[in-house]
């Protein structure tokens, strides 16, 4: 869980009106304790401009009885040689 959350930069702005702490708690509840989680990525398109990147893709997510397919966009910043997610949106 710490490696997963570590992929999100300090500047990460959670979608909606959630605080970072509330967003992390929600993610833990979604992930911890699941028997199996499968994520498939397709239609990946990445654009890099300097120290910023945008990845757009279709994600098929499956965990226990939940199966969701959606479009996702992740915005990254490279800081000190490490890419971290600073913004995430679904359906974009």
C-alpha cells in the first residue's frame, strides 16, 4: 500500500472535494483485503513535455465482484529523476 500511495506526488490533488488523507483512506478501503485485483490497460497514449507527462488510457479494473472499465488520465511530474502522479481523472 505504501508503494502504491508513494506513486502519488506530494502535490497530488485528489479528485472531487476529498482531502489527501480522506482519499488515501478511501484507496486503502478499496484495495486492502481484496482476494484478487486485476488491472488491464489498453489504448495507452503518453505525451511528455519537459518534466511533465500525460498518460491517457482505457482501464479494465476487477476486484472480487467489482468489474469497471473506464477512460483514465494521469498527469505526472518528474522531480529529481522520479515520475509521480499529480492529477488523476476518470472519464476524460
